[in-house]
C-alpha cells in the first residue's frame, strides 16, 4: 500500500475540525427532533389516548422503518453525488415533519409524521460519516467521529430540556413547532460553509494504482457488507447496544415520573442535564480511548464497549430498586454513561474496514441493522412488557419492562467480545490503522 498525499482535500486542520463540529451541530438537531417525543410522551399519550405499546411504536418503530430503509437508497446516491447537498435536503425534510407532529389529532397522523421524520433523517448520518472520513486520516477518525457523535447526547439533552420546558409553558404542540424551525437555516448554512472533499484523498491506494476503485453497484455493496465478518459482527454488537440504549432513552422520562415519582419540571432539568453530561463524557472518552488503544491492539475497538456495558449491569439493578427519584437518577447515570461507548468505535471500524467509495453505503447498512433492532424493537419491547404488567402492577409496570432489558445487556457484552475476535484478524483494518 502507498499513501496518496497529493490529493489531500484540505490542508487546514482547523477547517477539518470546523466541518466535524458543524456536522455535529446538524446531528444535534437531528437527534433533538428524533428524541423530543420521549419527553413529551406523557402529554401526547394522554391527549391522543395511546397505549404504551403504541407509544413504543411511535417513539421507535415508526421512525426506524423509514430511517433504516431509506438510508440504504440515500447512501447509494451519496456515494455518487454531493454528500453535503444530500445532508442539507435531509435536514430540511426532517425539520418540516417535526413541526407537523404538532398538528396531529390522532395516533395515525402522528405515526405518519414520525415516519416522515425518519425519512428525512435517513439522509443525515451516512453521508456525514463519509465526509468526515475524507477530512481526517485513519489515525484521527475515531476522535473526529466521536465529535460528530456528540450530536446524540447533546441533541437528547436539548430535546429533554427544551421539549420539557416548552411543553410546560406552551404545550406539547408548540414544542414541536419551535424545535422544527431551525433546521431550514442550518440546511442553508451547510450548503454555504461546507466544501465537498475528494473521496479517499487521505487514504492509501493499492501499489501501482492511481486512485481508489469506484463505488460498487448497490447489491454488490450490500453483499460485500454481509460477507465481511468484521462488519457483520460490528453491526450485531452495535444493534444490541442500541437496543439497550434506546429502550432506556425512549422510556426514561416516563419511568422517572410514573415509577419513581419525579415531577415533570425536575425531569426537564435534572434528567436533561444528566443525559447531556454523561453522553458527552462517554462519547468523547470512547473516541479518545479507541484512537490510542486501537493502534496498539485493534480489539480495543470492541473491548471498550464490552467493558462499559458489563460495568453498567449493577446500575440497572440499582435503578429498578431505588426507592426515591433522587437515588434512581444517581443509578441512571451509570447506564447513560456506559451506553455511549459503542458508537464511535463501531463507526471507526466500519469506515476503516472498507474502500473510500464504499463508506457511505457501509455506514448506512450499519445504521440499518443498528436502528432496526435497537430503535425499532427496544422501545416497543419495554412498552409491551409494561402493557402486560399494568393490570396487576399499575404505575410500577415500567419497572418490569426495565428488568426485561438486563438480559440483553449481558448479550451485548458477549456480542462485542465476538466482534473483537474478528477485528483482531481483519487485514484491511490492520493496514488502515498501521
């Protein structure tokens, strides 16, 4: 392998980090629009008469179906067209549908609007992964992708804080209108401020070759992903991680209120701040660790999340047992912190394990598996258990849903350990990280 240096897209390290941070802001809005429904769930369910299973569908499955399916098609286009243009259009679409959620009069309408949000957000992350990977060399991609991934905790925090405060002051419908508006402005700024870099300009090319191979046909790209053991195991372990993470993320506000007696204003303040702080720390530390440990032993890309999820197990028991909301919040910090440890390492493995022209599609397929299982099934699973337990246990029913998550935390640890074995044997990954 020989490194192609003349094609470096932008020499300014400062501008590269500006792009990473700007895309992180877009991703923050993406996740704010995605997660605001969890903090508004109690009011929405009361006014639209939703069961917990229906809310689980609303908070996870309806979004995941469009998000995961459309993401594959968007990635195919992004490997051949302007990535920043696709991200800008997607940002505008998901923002409009978020605002429309405030007009819903029944379950069917808000279900369709949430599917529209998923359709728009399908064009956000896969092209962003590819853009960032063309601004940073392999040895710094873990940190850069961790910066981008900060959109998850910060967006979740703002969704809980702003959504909760706006709902208390103006109602849940107005909250949707207000958080949907900024996306149009961000979409325009993205087109003006972000430049499209050369694909693979910072990556090695095969000896004797002048450039990287072009993007493969759609079915060949999908087949290539699922024939790559490292990518498949990374996707499975990430899906299990997301199952655990989203099961809590969608239901935490209602769990704290209904089961632990936390007041809505306290949820909007203390839970939101804890969600943001743990998410930022967990994401940054995970990216920092894998950038440093991964070059010594590639298996750390899977060992870091395996250790983190194992450490979270006692906190789940404490969260369910806690007799007060204050103690429950302390225990909840553990899972919220540890659940962030998988995304930056998984993205780094996926982006480094394939050729540059395959990165967008690889990121989209990873998200397809991750969100279909994690977001599509996790929240519904908890809601289904709670509905079954509600006749006998009333407000405590969600505690049984949370208890049902713990076995999946154990399976997540096992999945990451299995992925570590394949990562250690992956020759392309070894070449990229050398």
